[in-house]
């Protein structure tokens, strides 16, 4: 009996598990199967004819997408046509120059419904339309029970529609296709206005547009996300003045943003530094970064510049990371009393930033294994509140000084402050932290 109950529970849990959704172009040979889905999903006086679906696939193929999941290459579909005005007559034909994309059908097989597939498919569809920058507005009509679904996908309900389609009343819903969702997220902090803030934009544009957006936010980094497939996203990081190869806190912010939108367990980001994996672990987000073992610097000129830039009498050691950061180890006393001269830091050539650090926690009751700060005027950052990428080098450095201890906690002693849990695992450093969103809205393209 117990085995039977356990088996039933396992089947139920499997049925409720998040489904990885992909979209592919609709092909001519798909039309019969898609028509069968349409006919099974709408009353006879509302369903599109086979001829109408064939026309949309042929004339508006860029906006006809088939939903695929593991084990089912045709689990549903989303289709639309462009039009100049959102009216029943204009929706009947595809106008390639129309500024409105009218969605005709959002369909999922009956056996696969109530698993979030339609919402994920619709969000993917909207993301792709926004990336194409061909339409100003996405519009559709929906019955009252489905309005919560479309609101979750970003649509606004405008009221009862004048379009008559079947016997029941319909509501008109629209979405601004020129607006990209964003959040400002405080990374490595469990409270608002702590840690390191980063902006996250769901969408990419021209280089000039992204640079302008990053400058407008004027945060140390802005992350731009591009959906690829499943749980894989493209990710780029821009400061107000330049694009960077790696950014820990903006990656954490991007993961927090996406985990909040959909039930992912793991995300893969394609970046200039290779694939980065983000995993949700209870209230923490773990990021797997390449390990960055720093090399000791023996250049006396650089040491002399650092002594003046930090206004300290002695330096324990200097190491250079792969990210072109200078990790400057000080005594705890020197770390707390240093007086930083940003102009002198900016005179040091071929570096991203200077990272003063010391063993132990400079807070009275803190439990961190090491403390640090980050100064990067060369990349437009006077002082970074919490720098995840720097910990990819700090963790291996202090692991050796802590008797090979593989899990360390780093405290970044900026005005906002923040903690980074670091696990050194072979060729990787896994950084874990919390994050909280403080702002949300849209960026216009």
C-alpha cells in the first residue's frame, strides 16, 4: 500500500515539475497537427480553419512558433499576424508593414495544461518579438478566465473588445513591444539598500543603446539578458563606460531576476568568460565561476605606486589576477587605517582595479575569513560595494593562507557592505549570496 501511494505521489510530483519550454518555427508539414490542436482548444465558432493556419504559416512565418518540450516536438503553438489597426477585418490578413502584432492563438495540448507551459511559451514569444524590434504593440483578445495568464505575461487589459468572435465577450489586451523589463537588484545582501546594486534588463539592443542604458542607470554594472533556449541565456555586463568580461554581483542579480519570473532550478549564462551556471539553493543563489589563481607581483615600481595610492607604510604582498586586479594584502591595522587616493590608483597602468585585503573580519563581531575593498576608477567605479569576480581570485589566495580550507567567507568592507560565501572546488570557485530587488519597470528601446 505504501509503495502504491509513494508511486502515485511521485507521478503527481513529476507532472507538476517545471517543464523546459522551447519555441521553433512552424513548418508547412506541421499545419495538420496544429489545426487538430486548434480544433481541440476552441469552440467550433471560434477556432481558426485549416486554411487560416496555413495562410499564417506561409505569410507570417516569423510570428508562428511551435511549442516544444522534452518528448513532444509539437506541444502547442503561438501565432500572430501584423496589422495597422487592431480590428477583426485587419486581423484577417498579414500586413508586413503593420506596427501591431495581433496574436490569434495561444494553444497547449489539453494533457499538458496547468503546468505553466503557456505562460513560458508566451513570455518566450514576446521576448523574441521585442528583440526583432519590428512591432510597436502586441495585442490579443481573451476571455475573462484567462486574463490572469496574460497579465503575468506582461499584457495590460484595456477593457471589453469591440471584436465579435463567437458568442462570448472578449477583452482586449495589449503589451508595449518597445519596452524591455528591468529590475535593480541589491546583490550579496538580504536587505534592501545593502550589498551591491546592479540593473538587469531582459533584452539586448545595439551597442549604442546598451551603452546609453548602462550610463542612464549609472550603476557599477548593468546586465543585459538574451533568451537562447530552455534555461540558457546570453549575458553581457556593461559599466557606465565599458563592457567587462566578468561580473559576479550582476550575474547574481540576473539569476535572482530570472528565478523570480519562472520556476528554474538552474540557469546557464553564455558570456565572454564562457558558460556560467547559477543554481538556486534555498534562499541562496550559487554561481560557478572559473577559478582565478593570482600571480605574485615583484615589480617594485607597482609596489611603490600602491604604497602612495593607499597611504600605507608597508604591504605584505601583491598579486595580479586574471581579471587584471591587483590584490594588495595588508595587515588588519593598515587595512583599516588606509587612505585611498583614486587619482594615484588611476595612474597604475593595465589594471582593472586595486583590491586591498587582509586576513580576518574587520568588523568587531564578524565571522569572515578575509576582508577586502575594491577600487576601479579605470573602469568608471570609484569603489565597488561588493565585487563577486574579485572573490574568484581572493578565495584561492586566502585558501592557501587558511590551511587549505575550501569554504571561506569574504566580507567586503564598503559603506554598503556585503558577504560572499566562497567554495573553492577544483577549477571552479562557487560564490553564494542572497539578493533582493528594489526597483522594477521598463526600458524603452
